[in-house]
DNA sequence: CAGTATCCCTATGGATACTG
DNA sequence: CAGTATCCATAGGGATACTG
């Protein structure tokens, strides 16, 4: 489900609401890194995601105004995704969390997901 | 369930893993604000949380090394919770997200949860 | 290529009652 | 006070097959 419209306890609550979902922060990250991405590119960038989940989370991000979706009426079909301004600023707000997470990975000796091309 | 030990895609992934759970970020916030809190105080600070959920999420935070739990062998029983160093630094990393969330609340006109004492 | 449409399982979370 | 113990509903997520 897309994020609710409140009520929220605080800003963290409101922010977590739109990023909660197994793949959302990773999609934001992917889009922030590459700019524009097509469906299949995102799929390859997120090893393990199913088509259903990818579509679903993209639609919710779109509904929450973080991602813009553009359909090109061609054959074969082409759809491009990119961050909106709000998506970009959310990603920037997530940066500190990313740094903390890297430190945690080091601390507990976590592995990184192997990117199988 | 407490956080896994990897593998993770990136730092965001690793960080989100320990904060995902409806009440976790709010518990961290509450503890950061007040320092030491007892069970019943946390319960009052999080309107709507059930005892089961509060216990569960506190235990998971403890297991992940973000919260320290101290039991005082008294009658009536007293248990105090406080952030560990890692909990404090995670909270600091969440600050930027909180700012973004407040801005989002303003944007969509979300209400704040009414704190019923 | 970029999705739908199903089916199905589990984790998450909520309500309530009870206890040392 | 600070929890357990149950029971239950739902949403999140996964696998697979099909389509314009």
C-alpha cells in the first residue's frame, strides 16, 4: 500500500511511511545513482526482486510523488523512471542513514549482495 | 524478527533492516529525547502501541545492540531502557529523515497524532 | 519489453486475558 | 509494574504463468 496521509507521531514516522517496503529505498538509490532507468534495468540492478514487487513498489513511489513514470508509446514498449524533486531530497536525507548502515555492516561483518549480471 | 546479518545491498539496506518495524524509530526517538525510560513511560509516550508490540520491538532493538535494558530486582518490578552508543548514532542519522518527514507532513497536510495522557 | 493475473505462505501486528 | 500467553486478521511478499 502507498503511504497514508497521517496522522503521524513525528517527521521520522512520516518519512518511514513512504520508504517502508522491502525495495523502496533501494529503488530510490538506484535511480539517484543512474538518473533515468528503464524497468528491465531496475530489475537487473535489484537482484532477487520479482516483477510483481518491482511494479508494485514503483507504483507506490509514484503515488507518493517520489518517482515519475514516463511511458513511450512504442513497440516494443519503453517505460522510464526517474526521481522527482521530492525523491531527490528524500534520497539526500537517507544519506546519513546509509553511512550508519555501512558502519553497521563492518561491525557485524555482513556481506554485500553479489550482483549477478 | 530482529535484523538479519546480511547480505545487504548497501548501507541504507542494512540500516533500514534494524529500524523497520512500526514502532522502532519512535522508540529510539522517545529514548533519545528523555534519556532513560521505564516500560510504562514508553507505553504512554506511544499512544496506540500494544504491550505485546512494545515488548517485542524493544527486545529486537536490544538484540540488535541499539537499546540497553536494565532490570531492577524490586517489588514492584522496575525495568529501565536507554539507548546504547549505536542507538544514539542511529538516531542522529535519522535526524535528516525527520526533517524531510516534517516537510512532507506540511506538504500533504497530515495531522499529528494526538497525545492523550 | 513491460507488465497482469493467480495462488499461496508467512511475518507483522492487533485484542484480550492472565501472572510473578 | 512489567510483562506472558493466546488467538486472530491482514498485508507483505514470493513463484509462476500469461499478454498487448
